[in-house]
């Protein structure tokens, strides 16, 4: 079900951040869902954290609870935010680790 009030689990494809501006340790989940008032909202505006695991998960290190980006990060352009918000349901975009060259 895509109804956020009833969503318990989903299989998403993990991808790297094409904008390089999602903070490390956070994710953006693409697509929209219906909230408890049956309004169309970004997935991140219905949930703040998500449990993520590898498949198959064989050790405790294969799973994490991550924060979901629900608002445009300060470093991100409006164009990049619009791009992320335009993607259809089904991807989890992982934040980019900061290095000296990308900070």
C-alpha cells in the first residue's frame, strides 16, 4: 500500500545522491504517498526515520536507522530539489560522505 498510514515495509532501490548535497547519514525517499488525511505528500513529510538493511542482512552492521530528508538542504539548489521531488516512488537516495574536496 502507498498509504503512509498503513505502510509498514517496502523494497526500494538504493542509489547515490546525484546532487551530492544530501547530508551523510541521511536519505531521501522518492515519491509521494497519501497521509492520514488522504492528502498527497512527499514520503519524507509522513516519516522522519527509516530502517534500512542490506539484502540479505546477515549481521547487525547490515542494518541502520537513518533520518529522512524532508526539506531542501541549505546547500541544495531549487533545481536539484525539484529534480529529487519529481522522481517516482521506489528509490532511496543515500547522502554523500563529506571529504575535504567536497566540503
